[in-house]
C-alpha cells in the first residue's frame, strides 16, 4: 500500500528549534498538511524543543538532531530524504557571542551553509524543476547607516561584526551556487525580530526578564543606536510568501518600517511593564544602567521593504505597540520557559558578558 505521505513534498527547515525557525516550522506544519516538514537542528544553547511542543506530534512533522557543519552527515541525510526544498535558518546569531568567539560563526554560518548547498546540488543534479534553496539572512550584512538612508536590495554589503561578516559570506556562497551551478536559490534579509521564544541574550527578551526581576538594564553606550523591529510572526509569514512566490535568484528585504532608538524602545518597555506589573510609573526606568559600548557597534539599521510589498503583496500584520504588548504578555505568562533557558550555561554567559562591564 502506498503511504499517504509517500508523495508529499519534503521540506527541510534548518534551525527550526530556534527563535525564528520555530515560528516558521509552526506555520508550515499547520498551514501545509501536505508537506512533510523535517526540522534539522543541533540544539545549541539557542535551540529548544520546548519551542515546538504544540506541533511535535503532528503527522507531517519530524525532528532530526544534527550539525550542519558535519558535511558527511548532511550529504547522507539529503540522499536518504530527497528534500524538495530547503529553508535554511540554522546559524550562530548573536553579535556579542561573535565578538568573543568568531570562529564558531565561520563553522556554522559559512561552512554549514556550503555543506547544505553541496548536498542540494548533489541530490538535485541538474533537475531543478520545483526545487528551492531558500537562505535566511539579515540586514546586518549591509553594514551601518548614518542618520539618513535605508537599505535596499541593491545596497552594497559592508559587514562589520564577525556575525554579519559570516552571514555576508554565506549569502555570497548562496549566490555563487546560483550563478555557477544554476542552483535555484532565494535570499531574504530581515531586520531585527522580536516575539515569543527568543533566547534572552537579545535586547528585548533580556530586558523584559530583567525588568520583571528588577535587575539592571545594561544599555550599551548612550543607547542611541537604532534598530528596525519586526514581529517574528510577520517574518515567518514573509518567509512563507517568498518561499512560494519569490523569484528564483532574487533577494528580498523584509522589515516593518519601524525604527527605534534603543533608549526610546527601552523606556517604552519600562512604561508598558510598569502598567502590566502594577508598579508605580517610572519605577522600572530606574533600572537603566549605561555600560561599556559593544565593540564596532553599528549605529543604525533601516530596511526598505517596498519590493516585497509591491511584488509579493506582503506587509506586517501588526503595529509595534500591539506586537510588543503581546510579546511582553507572552514572557510574563511563560516564566517556566524563561527559567528553563536561563539556568545552567546561560548563567555563565551572562556573568562573563555583563559583570565588570
Ligand atoms: P537562534 O539563535 O534563535 O536559532 C538558531 C538555531 O540554529 C538554534 O535552534 C540552534 O540550535 C541552531 N543551530 C545553530 N548551530 C547549528 C548547527 N551547527 N547545526 C544545526 N543547527 C544549528 O537564531 P534566530 O534569531 O532564530 O535566527 C534564525 C536565522 O535568522 C539566522 O540565520 C539569523 O542569521 C537570521 N536572522 C535573525 C534575525 C533576528 O532578529 N533574530 C534577523 C534577521 C535574520
Ligand atoms: P541585539 O538584540 O543583540 O541585536 P543586534 O545586535 O543583532 O541588532 O541588540 C539590539 C540593540 O540593543 C543593539 O544596538 C545592541 C543593544 N543592546 C544593549 O544596549 N544592551 C544589551 O544588553 C543587548 C543584548 C543589546
């Protein structure tokens, strides 16, 4: 008997146990019962299967634990599973960690990506019909803006941190495999994401957790750096649209036209949380502590997301005020999740990163 799942399209999502990956896996597993979704993740400190509890028993979902840096393992997995498409999110993703340990970023972000490209090229040979290799990247590859300007898909790459240099390098390899071997690739470059299941080393979940626990809020430098924030669910929606309707060989910028100076964002979070926690207005702002700036700290990122709107009809579904309020509620309601991910190794990282800063 032919199994119901034998003729399904099989899509590999790498890094699906991480922050953005878990939202993408959730969306694809629920929205496309006719796809088989294979989530490949090494489960580093940032990967957590608890992020996917609600889909883990779905018949069209499967988790595989593995390292994209292991080329033989990746090749074998592709040969066995004959993936029709790849959505590649696995990466080392935190700038501060890339400053203390750049090499790890080269292994995972560059070599890991090349291993996946080689495996896709190997199994697809020259028959690329209906195949897709979609690489998820960041706006940080474009470098830093001054007071003016905005990143378009034509902006020249100018990465400054080891993280953004490794992502830029992986983007170049993905394009090179398109131009040299004809591999059907797509790349998107997204701005800063916020939302549920983000590891609390990044600004928003870290500060929500510290505000709740009345711990200092370590603002780098003067807090004048600007980031362009997008709700993670909207990024997952954009990935869905690009995977299905994007033009092979193209790049799409994703962002919410939502720029915030760090200090303004932090004050807003303090105000919203004072209300939610029944604290006196201004209480949480007293936790703000200015600390030594990040080395090579990019001043400003801003994404021009006109192309994805005009060509694919994607737009963010929520305004920032609504998104940040939902996000704060999620972290307040999921204290257990936060406790689990902030125990053990994370505490060592936190002490090293912030004590004596
Ligand atoms: P994350 O750190 O939360 O998750 C990364 C995931 O990759 C984790 O589950 C981890 O276990 C897995 N992983 C790491 N190394 C691996 C390896 N060697 N083999 C297999 N799995 C491995 O990251 P995120 O914030 O969800 O980012 C996902 C992707 O989106 C990254 O490629 C990142 O560069 C990109 N991106 C992130 C943002 C953002 O704001 N977070 C914005 C734009 C683009
Ligand atoms: P982060 O969430 O690390 O994202 P990225 O560096 O990839 O943009 O940081 C967002 C901004 O917040 C960035 O300008 C650095 C700043 N920041 C702080 O001021 N204090 C912190 O403790 C952290 C983690 C970040």
